[in-house]
C-alpha cells in the first residue's frame, strides 16, 4: 500500500536539524563571516593592524544563536498557540538576530600612519583619532611568578575617553611604530604593571 510522506513531520524535522546546525555553527561562523565582510566592505588602503574587537565576535555568535532559538520557538509556539503567533515569534527573533549581526559587522578598528580608526559598537560612522588626539597611552603589563607580559594597551583621548585593546601577538611588530609616532606627537607612553600573587 502506497504511503504519502508526512510533510508536517518532515518540515518539523528540517527546522530542528537547521536549528541544531546553526547552534553548532554559531561558535565557528563568526570568525569566518567577520573576516569576509570586514575585508570586503571596510578594508582600508593602508593599515598595520585591521581587526574586530572580541565583542563583535560575541554579538555575531549571539545573532546566529537567535536564529536557532527562533526556529525552536517557532515549533513550540506553533504547537501550543498556532501558526500565526509562531511566525510572529520567529520574525521577532530574526529581527533581533539581524540587528546583532549588523552591529557586529560594523564594529572594527585599524591603525596606520595617521592614527587609529575605530567604528565603535552601535556606531555606523567611523571615528578617527590622530596620534596627537591622545593625551597618553598606557601599556599595562601583568607580572606572575617572575614573568612579565604585556596585557593591554589603553589609549586615553584628550577628552578623557579610554580606548583599550587586549594585547595580541600581531601588536608586537607594530608596537615600536605606535610608540614612536605617539612620542613624536608629544604623547607620553606610560607603563603600568599588575602583580598577581601566586
């Protein structure tokens, strides 16, 4: 006897599978998506360091997770409240997801000869800080068990705003240039060491 496939069950299984795939991929995709979009739309002509802050990766991860949550929510609400409310809940999840994704993609920074360019969170417009716009730069080091390592760079603008960067390996090759251009602009470079007991 010929059996017609249960399309409702197939549709639900497809949604669950998609939601699970998105959940797993949310931990990997942000690194790929941000790299591609950043390089495609915002890559400057000249730069030393061109990166997205860690917060951008977290927001993009949350954006992908919201789609996954929205799909699970769709099935749950559809079963209890009906199809119309299910679509409303999914649309809200999708809106939140797309908002987080757009915010994350627009969050980046880069350094070059002219200073620091930073597109802050929740900002569409890129801010430029020339080297002489800084009041000082603080190199924060961490000392633990006799070993000292550079932990963070904090740029303090003349209006008192602090812009901090966790120190990463790619900063090493450009740190001398940054220090040199700051000192040439009369901006002091201070050192601060945090001692960790243990």
